[in-house]
């Protein structure tokens, strides 16, 4: 054990994912890419970070939290 302090930060990663269900004419389909940003609905792009910084300024540990569903890699990823 050695001295250090916790650091907390949050940022947005809006291009990392998107809300993929799209409803058109009462029919729901999935869009795997939304380059134009047209999908509506709730999407939380928040990335939370918690780190431990030592007294010498070195970042000793980092925890990253980002909520996503496994389909974020696309339909060809098996």
C-alpha cells in the first residue's frame, strides 16, 4: 500500500454506439450503423472513469464504465 488519491471523471462518447431499433410505418427493424444520427430514443453515451493517482503523479489504476449491449460489434461478429 502507498499513498494516492481517487480521481473521477465523466465524458461522452457519442460516436461509440447508437440506438439501433428503427420504426417505420409501424414496422420495427434494426439499423447496424447510424452514420447520420437519425435513430431516436434513449441512448446513454456517458463514459465514467475512476482512477488512482499516486503522489508522484503516476496513474496507478483506471476503471472505465460504459453501458452497452453486446450487439455493438455488428451482425457479422459471431
